[in-house]
C-alpha cells in the first residue's frame, strides 16, 4: 500500500471548511482518497457549532477521472462500507467502478463523521442532547453531500441509495435536485406524508408472516426460544437478556439469509458465550442513532410518540414466541446500558413534531432520471407505499421484483446496479 498526502484548496466562505489535506491510498485493485470537511451542525446556523464529516472516494486504478456516484448507506446510523478488492466488497462495487468513481459518505454521526455516542453527549442536558440530535436526519445529510460535491468540484452527480439511503435520496430529489444527474434506489422508496402508525402496522403484518414461515421451517425453535427467554443470560455487553430484547432477533428475518441467521443463534445453548454474543445481533449499542432516530426517518411532518409500541398487534401478547422486526421501543433506553444515558433525550425526540422531509410538488415536477428496485415482500420498507411514492415522482422507473429481499444489493449487487443504470439511461 502507498499513501500520499495531497493538499486541497480551501473554498470561499460558504458555511463549511476544508481541512486542506486529502489522503490517497493505493491498495490492491483500488485507489482511495479520504476527505474530511468541517460543516455546521445546523446548516441553518453556519456560524454555530461545527462537526466533521468524512467520505472516501473509491476508484479503479485507471478510473480517477470518471464521474461520481454518491453511495448513501442504509440505517439510519450506519457508516458507509469499507471497500476492498480481491475479494470485492461491497459486491456491487465492481459494476459501479466500470463507469463511476464512488464516494462513500459516512453520514453525520457515524463512522468517522463526528460519531454520536452517550459519551460524546455526556456534557449536555437532555434538552441539549435532543436539540443536537435533531440535526442528524436526511435533510442535514443532503446538505453535507452538497458540501462535498462543491469541495470536489463535481457537477451534478449520480446517487445510489440503499434502504434509509434511499429515503435520503428522495429528500435530495425534493430539496436539491440541481445537484443530481441520476438517482437510483434499492429497497428505499419511503412513504410520503403517511403517519408512522400506518407504516408500522404494515411492517408488523410483514413480520408476523415471516414468523409464520420461520416456525414452519424450524418448528423446534419455539421451544428453544422459550428456553432462552427463561434462562435470561447475561449478554456479552453485560446487560441481561429480557424477553422483549430476545424478540428483536426477528429483525434479521427480512434478509435472504435471515431465517438461517436466526436459527444459528437459537440452536446455540442459551448459557453459552456464543449465544450471549450472537443474540445481540442488532447493533443498537454500536450505532445509537439507529435507536434514537429510527422512527423519525418515517416522520414526514409528524410526532412519532413511540409509534412501534402503539402499533404492536395483540398477537404479541398472545404468543410469547413471536419475534419483532425493525422496531424501536422506549424500554430499550431502560434496559440497554449503552442507550440509558440518552433515555430522556429519546423521550423528548419522540414527542417532537418533525418537519416535512419530502416536497410532493417538487417530486411531481422531477426532471432527474430515476429508477427504483422495489422488493415485493420487503419486510422493512412496505412495497405498497413504495409503489405509491414511485407513482408520485415524475419520470421514476420502478422495477418491482420478487427475486430479492431487502438485502438485494448485498446479495446480488452487480446485477441490481446494472439494471438500475440501464433504467435511468433508458436502455430498458
């Protein structure tokens, strides 16, 4: 590996600052360039508190002059993947690099972008913590992306949004379409204007069906599930496993390999260290934004008020073996030591009336070529709402498919990127 430091010119005053040095690394099969910017915590207050936002530019060794593809990761609260070649990771990278340089953005609060944690917020009151965290939704991520686009001297660029990254891409089309050349979505067309309760009622219905299929495949796991509940072991994190927390392994069921991953956990003896580690499969402690702001990603002008708790079907009280899905609850901020210091801030955010994320009029007048992979049985992003949104975005070409689950981009990314590029370019 060879590392170079390349000075970058500082921009004129525009609310963000360039630290001035880009780190270029030549690794097997790739050239990566690391960028950091200082941006306002609140883009409406450019002279206020600043945070650091990081992005990694990834190119083929001979592809440094190709146009940019911005990749927006799912979440909220997860950083961009770390790229490699031989083997290629993420799997869609080979196809993307045939015609793009890829900019992998660590969305604010994740990875190397001023990561949010209880320790980082420890000196603030709950009200100050909540005020700080209000600035970590898709609308702010877009402004960060535009700061990077200006910093890199790019014209309108392409964007690929996976899951929550697709939510952010739709907000980009609403708020800053002049920065986009083309927009591609994978499992990430969000509902527009619908109340979070509608969303969670739909996702619970999907999760209940996944439970039915799971126990039809692994009927013996009902007893295993109840045994783990009764043992209630101390987890690798030091927390004790509660029934509600055990149920959260159901969030894995929406991936193509999800049932096998859940079974691999439940077949372990619940007293074993392997079980104590693996049952914490949902990384709330590692990615606290995922817990704190998850419901807000569906709040297009609403108060969430712990919507997933309110929408939980009665079936969960009747059958203790039912698993939940991608849902967050207030008890998590009591039981999970890593989240407990943010309990009061989470409650304040749950009662906050969030502003609109999407502009239906702007989307109806959209001129950016756009295409979306919509998965017919997506457990996390309801297909019916995605199709409704697709119909409201002028020119967006939906690809509705039953071939893939929500993790299609991970499972067969090269094919999916190929299909979406063809759709946005009018080749299909």
